[in-house]
């Protein structure tokens, strides 16, 4: 994606936390909106940013898990379409690399 199509994202905080595909979390500024806990992920050389999500719980308050035993998450915010989500993700990754060179390769 060309730089002209990127969203105006500013990285306010970067918290590395390597676990499986997760590289860490960023707090970003997107216009007048501040978004905390955006995930930065990598798998087979592909990087993406994910919107914050919350752990799913049942009626009794117990956390829900996948058959593999991993926590299940529900989205808090979603993009209206894949193109917007891809543009956001590419914008966040580009802003992170500009603010913290090598953050996605450490």
C-alpha cells in the first residue's frame, strides 16, 4: 500500500510481549480517537494489527475457552469491511516501524 493511502496513525506507546503470533501491544492516536491495546501480530512473515478484544465469559462469569484450551475473545470494535481493516492494519504497522524501527522483527 502506498503511503498516500495510509491512515494518520501515531504510536503513543509500544509494549513488546512475544507470545505465539503476538509481538506486543500499542496505544495509538487515530485522529481524535485514542485506541489502547491494539495487538501487533506476525505469522510466516506477515504482520497485522488487531483491534482490542475482551475475554468471553459465560453466565456464571467463567472464562470461555476453545477446544484447544485457549481463551476465547469477542471483538470490541470492528471495521465495516476488509479493505478498511487492511488499511488500518498496514497504517499501524508502518507507524510502529517508523516510531520503533525493528519492532516487528525483534
